[in-house]
C-alpha cells in the first residue's frame, strides 16, 4: 500500500483496449488494415513514423478514475497480452514504444508486471 502511494497519480482512462480506441491506418495504405487488433496495429510499424497506425481517439470513459499512472499501463498491457502466443514479447514491444513518449519511473516499472 505504501509503495503504491509513492507512484505518480492522474485521471486515467483505465480501460484502453481494442474496443475503446479508434485507429487511423497508415497514410500510404489504400486498403483496410489487415490487423485484427487495433492496439497491435499501432505498434506493428512504430519504427517507421510514415507508415504507422495512429490512435485517433479513445472512447468509453466509464472506467475513468484517479489512480496511479502505472495502473493504466498495466490494464493496456493485460489486453495486449491476452491470448497471445508470445505475451512477454508483445509487452516488451509495447513498453519500448510507450517509454519513448512517457517513460515510467523505476518504482512504476517495479510494480508493472504484477499489476498486469
């Protein structure tokens, strides 16, 4: 409990999953994205900014709550890893991209996987 109290807090969506995001396909794509998972599609071409999917919007704010930032990340990771043959590889790819934009503090990294 004390450990969680030291983490960054904020108002979090708390339910980012494939049903709650709208994804814009790559600019150069003239056909619909072949990916079945919008979250996976975002990170598929993340190293190529001209050819990556982007999140256009998040919807469904029914689970929004003031909580630790890492909780939001853990929930997203849980959805991403669900029913994957290589869940830790998927988690590592997500965290690599997430960390480029919003690095977690050491204390947050320590509690991330137990939360996911």
